[in-house]
């Protein structure tokens, strides 16, 4: 028979166990709900791999606090920004009372092993110091970690490699990469690689025209990984540097040195692999490095000016491997993204950019981010040298050479001729009434480009295409614009045409 003295602790223990079971059940049901709402790939990438959240001590009538441990700060940022509000809403609905989500970086052991999932029977309280000196971080607060270790201890545990070793540009990060529709998929994939290298999307192949941000993006991955794992073996290089290394080691007969350099990496970032074209020995050595890195679950990210199957004079066994992971495009930035880039870059120069001026520049400079930055530098310099405030008139004066060249080169007539030559149809077919697909399709593409690259209105464009109604032009613009987002081959053709027209 139990006494009051013995039954009290038992009741308390039973109460704690019930609360834990209730919390685990709520979290599981919340995850089931989220899985039904999110695309399968999103849920499997960001939510499913997480350990179960734990109901914190001290939860009462005022609300519940769930503590979720995340393997690295990049996943923490992403989950906080993309999913936290919805997760809290689902948990609140299921619990019948307010629920808050607290994120903490999962601890690593002294050997640098991956984080272990928190046992379901070990709740943590907000503010509690975890076993490796980490504190939970509020999901609404800054995504950083408070450590109880001294700076000297931290330095001894994680010696950072020098920048000359990994060749990463520390200024190119995810924080100063302006996101938009043009780079959304590539940026999301890069963030995932930074948070979980060696797992999904390996290799990651990013392609697009010059000056669109491919190099910035892969440096951002390198910086992110080094910030999370300072002792990671990371290397960035241009394809020409790899070619140079192969030639040097071939002359010296020191291919063991080449293998030691490249086969031991955790992350290889390599720009412009199209430069491997026609170089058989280089391709052979890169194939060997590629296979060795994938075998040890190291990650490879490559960039190119075209998609893998569009590469010429490169061995098919290489291009097939390039295409075996995830291939994503970075496209020329849309208007809103160009405006955001201008405003952000101007802020970095400590010179606020009026929004109307940013829109004026963005509408007239469409090719790529590099040209956009060049136009911004001209406007800022013109403002400083002339001691005038930045406005549309000043921007017009600063960019008059660029605008005159653009207006002279890009006309609807020039677009019609360029597109007709590209698709091997007659220029007269652009304004004829013929409707075969071999003619109608290039005509729609020309209408789309005319709307993108000129200041002409829909009725004006329609008039120049044989007196067609503006609704016909609008249909073509929407149709080609929509297909461009899904059709890699069409997007590549449009990019070639736009670059040709811009000279």
C-alpha cells in the first residue's frame, strides 16, 4: 500500500510523462499536417530530417513552448523565415492554446561528429545551457549561438583555414545576394547544400549567362560551410586553374600531388566548366577527381554558361555525371529584382537610391547584374562629381551613351530580323497572317522579346506585327513568359537571342 509520501513523487513523474507524450503527439500531428500542405520535396528536404521538437518545461495555461534543435545555422535561418509562422499556427490550433517554437543549434561532440537528435524524454527549457555550451535561440531572434566556451578554447577546437587555401571571397555571402524569381531555385538548392553538404543535389550544376550571379552563389556556399565548419576542406577555382594544374603536374609527372590536392576535399566549387572543352587529359583528371569526391560523399558545385547537354567537345561520361544531380538555371533578373539590387548596392555605397530612379535604371539596363552595377556606378560618380542630387534627369544624363546605344540597336524591326534568322523563317512571316507552328511560334517569341527589350506598348507592338490586336501580343507575352520558367531549352534560346540583340 502506497503512503502519501511515496505516491506524491509517482504522481509528479506520471504527470511529466503525460506532458511529454502529449507534446510528442502534438508535434507528430503538426508534422503530418505540414506534410499535407507542403510540396513533397520541400517537406522531405527541410522538415522530415529534423529530430522531434520537445515540449519545454514550464508550459502552462498561457501557452506551450516547443524546442526544436537544428543541425546548423543555415537550416535554422531557412526554417525560421519560411516555416516558423505556419508551424506555430498549426501547433496552436491542435493544442487549443498559443504555441511558440524556439530554435536551437544542435550540439556537436568534440570529434566534430554530426549533431545527435535530442532524446524524446529530455525536454529543455528556453535559456537553458546545453551540454556543449549552446543555448536555444528564439525563432524570432537573431540566428546565432551563445557559447560558454572561452574564445581561446573555441579557436583551439576549430582552426580556420586561410583564405589563400580555399580561395573563397569572404565578401560574397547569402546575406548580400539579392533573392528573386531569377535565382530562386538555384539559391534554395545552394542553401540546402550549405546546410547539408554531401547529401542531396550532388553534384549541383548551375548555369546561365555572364554576370547573373553564379560565382557569387557558389562563393556564398563556401562561406556558409566554412562559417558552420571552419575546418572543412573547401576549394574554389576557375576551370582554367584546374587546366593549369593538370598541365603543370603532367610536365612534372607529379599526378599524385594533383590527386592529393583535389581528392581530399569536402567541397569543390568550380566555375565555367565549359572551358574543359577539347582538353582530353584535363577531362580525364577531372573525371577521376569527380568520382573520388562523390565516393567519399564530398560535394561538388559547378557553373557553366549552358546546361550539361549543351556543352560541346566534352566527354559524354562527364556531361552525364554533371546532369546526374540537380541542374538549375540562373536567369536575367526581372524588373523588381533589378530594382532591389540597385537599392541594396546603393545602400552599400552609403548613397540612398530614390525608388523612381532605381526603376528608371532597371527598365533600361536588363542584361545582367554586372551591367546593372556598372550603370549604378556611373550614376553615383556623376552625382558626386557634379554635386547634384540623384534623380531621373541626372540618371538620364549619366547614362546617355548607354541609352543611345540601346535605343539605336534594339528596335522591333531588329528583333524581328534576329528572331527570323535564328528560326530560319522569312522576315515577312513576322507580319503575315500565316499560322503554321513553325511560323507562329517564332512570331510569339519575337513579340515577347519586343515587350521585354523595348519601351513599346502592346498596341504599338501589335501594329508592327502586321496590325495585330494588343490582346494577341498579350497572349504571346504571357505564353512565352510562362513557358520560359519551365522549358530549359526555350529559356536558353531566349537568352541567346537577348544577348545577341544587346550586342
